[in-house]
């Protein structure tokens, strides 16, 4: 390149010969015309001449001279794209690349002359280089220029042109990939942070990349994201002019590309700055345009960082509660914005405001789960205000959907359709938590929502079926197809449908709309995703579905199973007679055995297995015993139930514990396991061969052998009840099963674990009197001893002084010593253990009561007030597992007051943070429970009168029931109390 300096001297002479040639040509043409010679072709255009000059150059020196000549011959503004392509083809990108990379220039010339000319030409002709790998190879050179703009102070157009070239490159998919691969992202961040010449262009290029590439932008340089966010959010936090809102838009874009951050790492400072800046906007009085920008940022921040970030980030010292204040204001503003955008608006007016409204939807969707479920401890007044705001917003949402349903042409407009889908999605989040508000409006909108779900599902299926085989698609084509896919809004409605199918009116509507068919199609659709992780299904088929999509598909299938369970429970006759459920049952029979019994698949396997058992109860007459699929299904289901517990993983090898494999998911598997055990037990009398199959599997025998090794008290009461019910029905339904259980030692299990119902099946006696009789005492003496003990125990169930559990046990043992003949004192420990077990077995809560407590404690604050000695009452509370149901437990033995004193009720209300007037007192003793509730002025009293005796004239309960489970029928009659509580 050193010789190129000579080329400048040849340039001025280049035009003169051409001028002479033109004169000669004109004279020649005149002579030719006179002599009848054929006319010569016309003179080439300036573009063609420029191309010829460039192509004749045989060296870089000549081409540089030719390039300078062409710049004088042709004006850039006269060039169209075709002309640019011709000239760029003649110049050649490799030639420009060599000019850009050289640092040598002729003596006396500007130091960056070649670079300057090359960049000027490249900037002009870059559209003609689109997709050229050689162009991407220049990215490091361009990065170097913008990284050190101070070196080019004499010619800053170099920096400006470098940004222009990078901007054009960032408009192409391969160009963005090259920018990331060459680690130019970090260079652009540095250029912006250092605020050199044209530094704003660096941010614009970054945003172009981020908008298309998302988190992949920062894959190789995550520290660049942190550096950029630190700079922007700090400015955002402290800037108080209009630029604050421009930065607000930048941060909104960048948050959507947030790279993966380990939960172990310390919270970066940019999150604190962001919190402060966002608080300034949200908590200030602003115009709608500025507020909308803040709400868009709030939606992006919540989506990327979660609600926890809002609550726990402390942006200002000494203001720990500001996070809650910010979250409250976000939700209130989002509710107001939704109402302003949707209320009293035509469909098209509402759609025109889709952008800010959708941002508000994001805020509402993410916050609802926290707010409605009480995950954040707000004051009662704040809760009521929040609920009212949310209810108002979703009233507007339902009104808009009603308007949309009347004008279904929105299906033809993609943008309008997407907004309707976003609206249905946020409604789904609300219905997942709240189904009591706006019931009529919800029911009226259900047909339109289901129709839209069907439409999206059908359209997506058609597009996927029309999609060419994957190997023949480029990434660009795949991306374009993905853009055409409509939102999967049905996925977001599933939790709400769980609630709606549990209620009569919406369930009837949904069934009329053939919801079951949509659920089944959706189940099949998600199975295709889920099965990919179980290994290739056919030759040449390889799983190629993102793990996140597989997880989401499995979660959807679990929720679908729950919806079907609701229908099966509520519509038994329909399930029994409709052939659809036989089809669904066959689907379950064939799919469940293919699910590997690994911990990550347990919830899916369990849900489908239990659903299959529930349908089988109604469809078993239609299932042929020759159908091999049912045996594989039962085998898999038994394995799910069998593997849930063992003693090998307990510390003492004598306690029945949840298996390690199940432990992580046990919170969601426990109810499923108990439902599965219950349903399987109910099937035993109805399907004779099922008992034989289970005995052949040896699971029931294994249960007996395991329980023989479990120590007394080494098993959860609920677990004991489930096994006992199962063994009872198995023994009653099959003589061979009865015999095999006897062989394995079922009688000893009954004695060890005081299983009264199972003892009756096998005609065993396990009372204290029966046990004494088995030890050699006469039946008369055995009955007398137990009667004397019970009489003395009832007179003084606990000592009249403070003691602990050990002291309480000694007190009771001393009573046994008084009534037991001295020659039998060696039986004392066994008798006391047996009596204690029998006592708590009789006191234990039956499944109906525990189910009632589960349901009530999920919706209400619960309190327990009990009279009696402290240590004795707390022993009962702990042994019966009552603590988990109640938010407040008060034992009179711990105080100087007891029921019916109103002060003990006031104390309970104080602990529950409620007024007595919004409380319901439920009790079985009218002289203490009901009278005490009346004295305290509670909202209502419910007397459990199991013996059906007449109440005294002086005490009148508001309601009387025979069984505690009947209170569920009374609660709907107390709307004022319930409304205040919610």
C-alpha cells in the first residue's frame, strides 16, 4: 500500500484524453452517416463509465485513484439501489476492507485518509453489502474506532460513519449475531458509558440488537448488561427533567433482555437505582403520557424481576415500607389506567390504547397472586381498597370483552386480536384467584372466551401442520412462523376453569360449549411436548423442545387433570354414560405407563393416574378384562402409590416417612396420594379381578410387613387411616386377599397400631379390657379395672398443679396403679400405652372433619378456644394435629379465665386481628361455647347438637346442626360476615 501515494498525481490528467476521444467520436459518426456506415452504440452512462474505470484498475493504487475519480464523476444522491449494487460490485468490499485495516498513508497525507475514504464509501453503499460475511468481518475494525474516538478528533466523521455501518449491520439477523460473537456489545456499552462523540448512537444500536435477540445479546458479556444498567438507572434515579422519561423507555426495552442471574449473587446496585427512579414516577402526580411510560416500565420490571423485588428492595435508608407502598400504587394506577382505557370506549377506541393497557395487564397479572392470596401483609383497609380497585378494573375488562364479542371482525385484524387475547389472559389470572365477583358478567362472557380459545387453538394447529419439515427451514423462516402463532390463552384460563367447573352454573355453561372436547384436544397437544423428554418415540425422531416449554406443558396437563376431576366428581351420571369419558380413559391407559417414574414426572403421573381411577369407577363396565392397557395402567398407578412411603429412609428404621423422591413435591402430591388411595379402595368391591391383581403384585402384603416394622406412633394418623381403609375394603372384597393378609400378620398390625375398623373385619379385640383378658384376667375383672380407671380419670384428668407431659403421664399411670391388682403391675407400661393409643384413636379427627378444616382454613382466619388443664389440652391439640388449621389457639389453663367468659373470646379476636361481630362461634357445649359467643357479641353462633337435646330457654343459638360438617350449608346464609371477612 506504500506505493499508493503516487496515484494522486495521475488523477488530474485522466479526463483530457477522454475529451479528445469524444470529439473524434462525434466527427466519426458524421462521416459514417454520410458514407452510410452503421450507427455506433450510444455513449455509456456515468454509472457505466464509473464501473468500467473501477474494473480496469489492476492494483489497489489504481483502484484508489479510480475511486477518487468516480466520486467526482457521480453524485451520491443520484444513485438508486441498482446503481449502488453495480458500483459496489466494481469497488469490491475486500478492497474497502484493506483500506480500513491499513495504518500506512503517503507522507504528508492525513493519518487516517484511507480509513476515512473507505468508511465514507462503505456508509454510502452498505445496503449493497447486506448479508456479505466480509462486511461482518469489519466489525472489529469499526469497534476499535468507536472505542477510542479521541484518536480521531481531526476526522470525527470516522466515528459517525462507524456507528452508521454498525447500525446497518444490526438490522440483519446475521449481522446481530456477528455483533454478539465479536463481543462488540461490550464495546458499544463502553462507548455509551464514556459519553464520547455520538455516544447516543451506541445505545440505539444496542436497542436494535436487544429488540430482536433478547437475552442472547448478553450471553458472552453479561457484565456489559450490568455496566449499562448501572449507568442508565443511576441517571434515571437522580435526573428530574424530561430525559428521565426517555431513559425510562430505554430501561423498559433493556429489561426484556435481562440475562440469567444466579439467586446466590448479591443484588446489583442498578436494581436499587431502578427502584428509586420508578418510585419517583409512580408516587408522583404526572400527566397521562408520563404515567404510561412509568407503568410500562413497572410492567417490564415486575415481569423480569418479580414482585419480591418491589417489596424487598430498599432504595432509601429508613424507608422499609416503601416497597409495599410502591406495589400498592402500581396496582391502583394500573386499575385506573385499565378503566380509563376500556370504560365507555368503543372497541376500536379501546384497541387504540392497547400499549399502555397491556402494560397494566402485566402488572395486574403478576401482582394478583401476591395480593389476593395474602402473601403481602397489608392492613385490612388497604386490602378492601385494593379489592375494590381490582374489581372495578375487571368489571371494565368484562365489559370490553362483551363489546368485542358483538363485533367478531377483530379476528381478521391481527393487532386487534392480540389485544383481545391479552385481555382474556389477564381475566384468567383474576379468575384463578377470585370467582365470586361479577359472576353474572363472567358467565355471560364465557361463550366468547371459549370460542376465542377454540379459534386460536385451531388456527395454530393449521399453521403448524402447514409448516414444512424443520430441517428445510432457516432460522428466519422459523422465526416468521413463530410470529404468526396466536397466543395460547387457554393455558392461562386453566386455573380459573378449575374453580368454575367446581360451581354448578358455570360448569353447565362450559359443558354446553363442549369444553370437554377442547380440554381433550389440549391434553393431546401438550402430551406431544411432554413425551419428548421420555426419549425418541420413533426411529429418527429426536426431542428438540425447550425444557421450559416441556415444563409448562406438564404443568398444563396437571391442571387439565384437575379440571376433569371436578367434572367427574360433580357429574357422575354424565361420566358414566358419555362415551367421551371412555375415550379419555383409554388415552390415560396408554399414556400413563410411558411416563418414567422419576421425581420430576411424579406430579404429572400422579394426576393422570388418579384421574384414571376416578373415571374407571364409572366406566369400568365398559372396560374389558382382556384389555392389556388397563393392567399396565394399574401397575403404574400402584407403583406411584407404593413408592411414596418407606421406613428405610427414616432415622430409626421404625417410622413411616415420605420417600426422598417424593419429598420435594409432597406439598402438591399429598392430597393426590390420599385421593388415589381412597379411589382405589372404592374400586375394589366393583372390580373383582383388581383384588387378585393387587395380591399378585404383593403390594398389600408389603404394606403389612412394613407396618409390622413401624413403631407405635411412627405413622401419621391420616396415613394410618388411608392404609386401614384400603386393607379393610380389600379384605372384604376378596377371600384370597383376606387369607393372604392374615398369613402376613394383619392381626398384629391391628394390635400394634390400634386399627379398630380393620380389627372388626378380622374379628379382633383391641380394647384395654380385651387386652387384659388376653393376658389372663377374667372378663369380669378386666371390665371392672377399666371402668374404675375411667371413673377416676374423669374425676381428675390432670393434676391441679402445673406440670409437663412427663408429669401428666405419671399422674395417669398412678391412677392405673390404684385400680390394677399388684400382681399385674408388670403390665402397667403396656396398659398405659394401649389406653393412650385407644384414647387418641377415639379422639382423632375423621376425614370429613379434616376436609372441612382444610376448606375453612383456606378461606378464613380460624381460632380455637378450649377449656381445661394446659398440659392435657395441649397434648390433645398436638396429638390430633390441630395446629395447622388454626391461626389462634387459646387454652383456658394458660389463663385465669375460661369459657363462657367473654374476655377469653375477646383475646382470641385480638390475636386474629378481627372484631367479634365478624366472627362465627361453633361449639358443641351450649353452656360454654354458645353462651360465651353470645356474651362476646359474635356475629353468629352455631351449636353442634349431636345428641339432639333441647337447649335451655336462656340460651338460643343462631343455628343448630347435628354434625359439624353441616356448617358449610350455613355459611352462605351469612353474607354480611363473609363479605366483611373477604
